[in-house]
C-alpha cells in the first residue's frame, strides 16, 4: 500500500445532463475540502486509490480493504475484464449535495474518469452498507467501460447496478414508501423513453425512476433469466442498439418488454393488495377523521346551545 500527499488535480468531467455539475466537481476536487490546516492524502493499493482528508484515514483504509472482495463479487456477476484503475474520493458532508443539487445522493460514479465519490457521513446516518454501495458504483464504471454511453439507457444502467448490488441504490430512499406502487395504481409510470437519457430532477420523480429501473431489470432477470440479461449486455458491448439486442436475445421488441413488465406490475399491485398492506394506516386515518368530525360536532352543539340560552335570557 502506497501513501502520499495528493497534489491538487485538474479533473475534467463531462456529464451530459449538467455542464454546471462538471465545473463544480472540477473546483471541489482541485482544492482541499476544508480549511488550510487540513491535509489531503492519497493511499493506493493495486488498481485502487483513495483520496481523503486526514480525518478520514480509517474510512479510506476500509475502502481499500473492501475493494478486492467487491471487485471479485462483481466479476462473478458481470464476467468482463476490469482493466482499469478505480479512484475513490471521500467527500465531506454537504459537498455531494452541492454537486448534485439534491440531498438524496450518497455516492456518485463518474465513468469518464473511473472516479467514485462517496459521502460516508450520510451513508452512516442512513444505514447504507459501504461494501454494497462500492459494488453499485464500481458496476457503473464497469458498464460504461465496456458499453458506449449512447447505447446504455439510464434505466438499464441503474437497474443493472441495483441488481448487482442486492438492491442497493445510491440515493436515500424510504423503504416503507413505494412510489412505484403508487405510480402503478394511478397510471403514472415513466415510459422507457422517459428514462433513457437522464432521470427527473425532482426528488419524487428521482426515487420513482430508481424504483422503476430496479423493477424492470428484476423483471428481465426473473422472466428471461440472468444468462439472457447478460447476453443483452454483451450485445450492447458488441455495439448493438438496445432494440436490436432485446429482439435478438429475448425474442421480443422493447415495446413488448415494456408492456409485459407493466402487466406484471398491475397483477402485483392492485387496490385490494394496497388496502390489505396498508390496512392499519387506513384505519388510523379513518379514526383520526372521525375524531376530528366528532370534535367539530361538539363545538357546533355548544355554540348552538349557547346561542339558544342567550336568546332565552334576553327580554
């Protein structure tokens, strides 16, 4: 393991959805994250390097310790060569939020630079598992290393990475709330084309986009099998467009795939199942409404009685 002081680096970044984000990343990574008294360090071990503030040394060491296992586990799922170095940067709290414009993001992969940004402070507060999060972000780097950006839809990219990391996303999501279930029942699902280039900017839409992406890839895995899911990715690796890859491997069009996935959701999520799952919340809400209604009736009765008594007492 090598250890050295990190010189300010000039990192160029191109993210199609936000040139401003690219500039922000450049400015943050080119300078220390905190005051002048703090040192920015880098430790390396084989193909992995971690850049961190001196107060984060224990966390940086843990990232390097986990990396070989994460790399090995991911290679078992996606048997492509990882012939690139991976650079991790541990960010101070709030930096990633300013970069992305949302407080939901705890990690971010930048494939153009084989770079992974981690906000460990936010991960600790929200019970994120470091190993699974690293696997998710490394999966992004691997996919983009072997598939051209224009051939990899955003929903497939995020869905595969959640599938590979046991459902772990890189954003904070309340697992007790299903935006996907609500969207199915109200007919407000995003289409494949809506999620091809980038995800919505609002938090509700962003969480639904992540849920949908995971759901679509899980559907492909369950209905067609993991082997065919990997074959679709291999077709993209070979330069085929997604519609051509899906037809060649799954024997359906992407429109058929989308229709089948939506039908499976409608069978799984009905108003009856919604009521059965949320029966206690519904009963509590109804009881609260009845309590409020009873209180209002009591106020009205008292006011009416007071008015009648005043009228009786008047000459």
